[in-house]
C-alpha cells in the first residue's frame, strides 16, 4: 500500500504494524517496524510532523520521556531485556521517532533491513498494548 506519510498512516490507523499499537498517547504512537518486526524493537513516533529534537514542545517532552520509561519498563519486565540501545536520526522521511533495540545485533538487522530467522518462525514476539495494559505476545 502506497502512502504519502508512513507515520501519519500508522498513527491514524490506515496502516497497522504487526501486533498493532504497543502504546499510544495524545502526542506519540509506539509500534514495531512495519517491514521488519524484531523481538524487543519498539519505534516511538510523534503524531505531529516534526523531525528534530529541538522542535518538540513542552507537553510532548513530558509525554515522550514518560512513554520511553513505560516502554523500557515493559521491555525489562515482560521480555527480560536488560539493556537497550536508542537510535534517533533527524534526516528521516517520517516524523520524529526513536528506535529502541534490545541488542546491537537487532540494531544491525534493522539498519541493514535483513532479518535472519527460521522459515517456520516469524520474529513476532513483541510488547503489545491490550486495553491499556502492556502484555507479551508470542
């Protein structure tokens, strides 16, 4: 499906990442990578069109850090992920977003757009929001 802005399509529900919405707030939307879902990887994207960290307003700043903390806690408690790597780039074609990877290897996989998995198993374990409660999906 061709869309003008993937971030707008995701936050509006026009496009759904595998597993759906992880958590959503007034300003942000968390989901798996649409093309390459990887266990423990979470993308936290702004709903508003902006690309640079210095463009974030005060209410968004508070919401952003609260959601990052909530997601991180779920990664640790539900998936057992002890350490994560955060990645954010301003030269994106999408809205402002932060990637949270569980390992450097997952960062490499996402950046290279390669997923190494057994043909009988899809990498679809993820943190998922169900009626506002974060649960693990397998």
